[in-house]
């Protein structure tokens, strides 16, 4: 009898806990950043807004865009964080006006007015040629200084880059090549590079992982990830090609129809200001707003950016992805 009462009490308490959680308004944040950044966001939102059940869910940019495009206002996603601007341009009819929430002074070309007031610029993701110096030494190789150097036969099976069809990082390298060499020249370059590529990775962080594992010597990857790993002891060197550092932009916004939902506006305001500053200061420091600072040791300075004309053009991205065959 006592055992039955104890079980009943446990069940009752369990339902009470669930009911307590359920009494909070749930706000769903869909974030496409790396997990450690999403974890920091989740922790700060839980501390800042104990009155709400704020849930940060990771979703790759392409999947997040497809979900919102298909579901519209009926989606459970309230806030989008770190979605590539090419996808945001596709979603314009599904996005709320967020001009009232941002208090940062963005650099020229990245302000709310440049985004039709539909999203705040979240990040400039920039890349470079990253090498593992120990693997280069193992094979008696010099570090490549240009994209053409990557075509040398001695790098066969020692190179990796993200696949542009699944990775924004891969796409911005590809788009820069198209801007510099044209469609035909870029595709010819990839055909020549292919014999040296160990893997076209599905994610932008893939080459960094392969470099850490010593499976490749050279990766086309995100600069901030390489700096982070180098600061943690990895034997990485960052090389900017003569064409400059390629990049893409991401943005954060509210799904249209969800801006009137209780708590969404104040949570987004915190994300678009307080956490954005924290994220740039500690994780992804490419300059997007005036007075921006960071605490990241050994981050490169005085390098130029590549020609990224059209990087936010969704139709152009679709066109180029269809031409990619690897």
C-alpha cells in the first residue's frame, strides 16, 4: 500500500513539474551557429528570461529556410538567428519588421535599411586557406600561398573544402571564384582541384575537423574557427590568398506573425543587441558595427576582403549550385 502511495506521489509530482513548465510561454529560437555558440545563447536567455521557456534549436541554414518557407506563420519557430542573407531574401514575405529592436550602429551597407528592416546583420563569416604545418612537414611540403598552388600534384588527397551545395562556407569560396574567373573559369578550376581533394565536406567546419585529425594538410575554412583551434594548440597557419578573404553575411529576425506573441519582442531585442555584442566579442569578430571589439587572441588584422558581389542573391546561388557537380 505504501509502495503504491509513493508511486502515485511521484507521478503527481512529475505532472506538477510538467504543468509548471507548461505554464510558461514557450519561445522557439532557431539558430544556425556552431553548438558552442548556441549553448552560450541558451544559457544567457535562460538567465535573462526565467519567466519564459526559451528553447534554442540548432538547424542548418538551408533546412531552417525551407521550414519557414513551407510553414509560414504556422511554424513553431519564433526567432531566427544566423541565417544566410541569401535565404533571408527568399523569406522576405515571411519576416516581420524588426527595425524597432536594434540599437547598434552598423557599418555602411550592413544596416537595417540595407535589409529592408526585415533582419539585423548578425555576422560576417570570412574564410582563408588553413594549413596544418605538422602534416606539411611530414610530407616535406611548403604551405600554399595561392589557389593555384592547391593544384600542384604534391597536394593530392591532402585538400578539403566544404561543398557549396550544403555549406555557406563552401559557397562563398565558389562565388568568389566565379566573380574573379567567371562561371567557366571557376568550374575549370574545380575540375583541376578535384584530384587533390580528399573530401568536399557537408559542413563548413568539416575541413577544420579533418585538419585537426591530421587527415589533410590544407583546408578552405572559416578564419575564426582556425584561430580558435590554433589558440587551443593546433599547429594551424592562416593564409589569405591574393584575391582576398571570401565571406558571406548572416542575419537574425522574427518570423512574421510571431512578433505579437508574448515575450518574442523582448527576447529578440536581447539577442539582437546584448548577445550579438557578446558573440562578436568572444566568437566571430569580423567587423559589422561601429565600435566593435573582441577578446580573441591572435586574430589576423590588415587583410583585404574578396570580391563577393552577389553573395546575397538567392537566385544566383540557386543557379551556381546547379552548375556544381561534385
